[in-house]
């Protein structure tokens, strides 16, 4: 087994005259026994020899299995772990990142941010979930917050700062997903909304009803996208708002698609294009702070 125990209070070499290991300059100062020599494991000191031996056996075995986690790495607070290690490595769509940051900033850090990672126990989580239940937020939103927290703690496990994710414990009960069924508007309601909206905004309802386009996809649509000959409508971009700033982005899931254009909808679109002069739009692509420059995709003559 790799590793060894060093007595820091006595010299390693024996005195030439007496042949004994005499007291070192550190005698009586700090913890006496140091465990060292385990590959990939930082040295650690203990007051008693029994504790040092137990830790040497356990840590050396865990390291061989690839399961070693140094408890000292879990001393970092959740807030510090988020700012130093989790947020800088975040990926995904900017809208998704914004939603993640909001849940963490508003609902996780104020309650758990000052706790060391290793102190986020199942008891702490049960108390935290009870606080969320008392707050005036929907079940789905609470589940989103807990999902974010679980992802955070899961990342800490991957980073070898926690042995396991306490959010998976059986005693930590997540709120049950809402069983409420969402039903589409009756056709009478949809037609009424379409007919009372402004003439220029009417097309947004028509596209939503006729092609299933999301709001951002409607705003990102250009007359150049309309393929009347083949009766299809390619969905190539959407308009997103982050921090009050608009930008172009790929549709949800970063996937473009083509949807069927019914003949009735094609007629509506032709009348709309003939009636309202298109407006040329230029926005950053991908994120609000992106620099506008030649070659960045823009939706010229966007339907607005």
C-alpha cells in the first residue's frame, strides 16, 4: 500500500552518539503525525497515530479505486464554488445561462451560499425545500431551482469536492411535478384574439396558429424566408431578449427546421407583405454583446 506516516516530533536520523531518535525542533508544536507519499493525495497531519493509520488505509484504498475525495476541498463555500468554478465553465444558450444565473442568485446563494460544500447535508436541504414551499412560487419553478442546485452539487462531485450528491438522498423530497393539464385555446378564442389585435400585429397570431412558430421565431422571420413555390416556411433564426437587449439566435435547441405553409396562411402572408413595408433589422448574432460586423447573419426586411 502506498504512503507512509512520519512522526514530526522526532528526527528521522538517529543521533550518532546515543543511536536514538531525538526530539526535533517541532516537538510539541502542531499535529504530530503526517501521512504522506500517496500518489495524487495531499499530505495530511493528525494528533494521534491511530487516526493517521486509519486515514492512510482508507485514503490509499480509495485512491487505488479512483474514489478518493479530500474533505478539505469541500471546505469552499457554495457561493465561492459557484463564482470560481461553476459559472466560468457554464455552457449552453445564453438565454438558458441567464435563467440559471437568476435562479442561483435569487434563490440558492441567499440561503445556502455561505455554507461549505461539505456542510450541505440532507438536513440542510430538507429545511431549504421547506422554505421554498413557503415561498409564493409555482411547483415547476421550485423544481427548476432544485434542479439547478442538484447540478451544482453534481459538478462538485465530479470535481472531487464531495463524495456524493446529497440531493439524491431518499429523505430529500422534491415537490411533485404539476399534474395540471395545459389545453390549447378553443378555435373561437384564437380567432377572436387574431381579429382584435392590430392589423400589423395580426400576422404574429396567424403564424403561431398556422405554423406553430414561437414568438421569437415570428419576430426573426424575414420575407426572404417565405417559400411560396414549395409551400414551406424555413425557420432559421429567432429574436431573443437578454437584459433588455435584443439579438438574433438559432431557434430553440440550436436547430433550424422547415414547417408546412398552408395555402390559407400563404394568402395571409402575401397580403401582409403587400400591405406593410418590411423594416430592415440588424442585431448582434448569438449574444447581445456581440459586435455587429460584416458577415454576421441578419434578418433583412424582417417581419415586425
